[in-house]
């Protein structure tokens, strides 16, 4: 029976090198290993779902970027076995020689860990960093290998020499993996463009913790209301995203400005931050500044959830999104979306 077939049946591959046991005969609980660049709330939730919904398997999570630079704050989650490494790169170093050097080294450290503690299967999130490239190259043919990506056909617009490099890289990654895990339909179209057959693709959308949103504690909601002086007698539109051009935050602001005088009981609440902050703040006319809240980046998901409970409508003006996890957050949350 193949390793992939044994995993589908809830068993670890019998080869000791793949985590099913040891040469001494000791039987260990098999695990699925994830390689990720950072931990976002939806990433943590995805790993927790795997841990809880696939009985008989543990989870290990290997993070190849500097966790000290992680924007999000979350409680310890031992269920997903988070492991970081010394001397790793940070996102801010991208494009520098030091970034690539550190990334390549981290890939080697992850491989050492995979050899020391062999997984029943490996899921690598992404394929375009030195560490993920190195891990994929090593793991292919040794461990049942899955590659997850939020790549999207609508964002696949590079041309020239970048198109040649991307074509080779993605086709290489597809050829090395036993399975490709796109987020959705447009992700499947993306990987199909690079030669991935339909039978090799399995949708793995990232999702929020719906119960955490629905059952947000009253004290957390009250604390958020006090922190941002939210008037429960008024209504709010919510815009949530990074302050970069592709997110279209300016479009959301302009739309609100256009209707604000006709909707005097509606305010605008904006969650996020980024390099365009001053530009966006300047788009709000003086007469409306008291009705527009720039909350900044919120590093705890439960506080974001508390904001959701105090807004009536989500405005999502993004030009494009790889996945757009804020939409399922609000579809299953207390607000409606547009």
C-alpha cells in the first residue's frame, strides 16, 4: 500500500523513515508537518482543523520567517506544534542577499528536523522562497508531499523574463508534489495553467474560526466599544485591509464620502495600516473626520471579531485578492457584505 493510501486510511506509512515507527520497534503517533512563512490567524485555524478533524495524527508547524517580527499576537497553541529556528530571515529583508542566505540555511534546518522527526506527510505552504524550494526538492520522493498555495489565476500577470522564471518554477513545483492544495476555483485554474492535472488538485481554503467570531465574549465587545468610543446608537460601514493600492481602501473611503451627507446616521470604521495611511487619511474631508475611525492594525483576532459585532456592513473594495479571508469571516459573522 502506498504512503498516500495509508494516510487516507488514517495510518502512518510503515517505512520508519516516513514516521511510522522506529528501528527499535517503538510506535509513535504519526504526524503531518506544515512548513509556513509566518503564523496568521487563518493559518493557525487551518492547522487546528487538521489536528482536530483527522483523528490519529498530530501536527507540527515549522515557521521559516522570524516569529519575533510576526504582526499577530495569539495564545500558545501546543496542538499545532509550532517550531521556529535561530537566525532566520524576516519579511522586511526580502530582496537582500542576507535574506536569501538566511532562507537557504533555514531550509536546511527544516530538513534536519524532518529527518530527525519524520512526518507521515508534509504540506509546504508556497514554493517561491529559498527555504520552501530546498525543502520541496529534498522531500519529493521521500515523503508524501503536498504544496498549498493561495496563487490565483487573476493575479498571474507577469511578463517577460519574469514569466519565463515563474513558468519554470511553478511547473517544477507541480512536478515534485504528490498533491497541490489550492484555495478555490481560481487557484485550480492557476495551477492548471502550469500543467497540474485536475486529479492532483484538492481544494484547501483557509477559513477563520467561525465559532470564535459568532461567540465573541461580551466583555471583549464592550472593551472595543470603549477603546474606540463606538456609539451603539449609530450604524457603521467596515473596511478591513492593508493600506496598499491593490486593496482599494481609497475606493471605500470615496464611496463613503459620496453618501455620507445622505446617511447622517452612518459612520465608517477602517481596520488596517500600511504605507498609504497618510494618503488615505487625507481623503476624508474635514467635515467627516469625526465620523471616520482609522483603528490601525489590530494584532489580536478576538478584538477584530469584536469590531465585526459593531458594524452593519462590510465594504470590500479590493481590486484583487489571492483568497480574501475577510469575506468568509463576515459572511458567517454578524455583518453583511458588499
